[in-house]
C-alpha cells in the first residue's frame, strides 16, 4: 500500500511540475489525475493496492475538503458581497451533475436490457 500511496503522490507532483513548466490553465492535481488515468488505461487494470488506498481515501474524503472550506471562511466577506455567482454556479453545477448522472444511468440501463442495436436477434 505504501507503493500505491507513493504512486498517487508522484502523479500529483508530476502534474504540478507539468502545469508549472507548460503554464497550463488547470490545477496540478487535476493534471496529475489525468496522467494517472492515462497510466491506468495503458495498464488496462487498476492494481489491487491502488484500489485499496483509493477506497480508503474516498471513505474519508470530507477530511480532504477541510483546507478548502477554511479558505472559504477566510474570505467570507468577499463571498458575501459576490454571492450571486456562487449561488448560480452551485445550482447550475448541481443541475448539470444530476442531468449527466441520469443520462448515464439511463444509457447503462438501456444497454443492460439488451436494447443495443449490435445485439439484436438475427434471423
């Protein structure tokens, strides 16, 4: 499990370095996650140790949000002045997430019931 945690941190560091060197307009952690995804797609599977460590991190994900929440509270006066964009982003983001989730679920259920055209009965 130590190797899996080291791999996660190495991909995050690699993402940070890549963003700094190339001046990419996204956070280094996101670039690292994209690199990790590319690596896992190339490998064709998720190593068991990485799956266990990622599952443990996901179970305690709320702890990972504490620094971001603290940062928001430090700038609460500014957020109070500019609450409309935050409200709009929250509502729109929630609506888009719900629509994407519902569409994906509908697509998966349709596929699991054998309604795909490539699996139709042939005479």
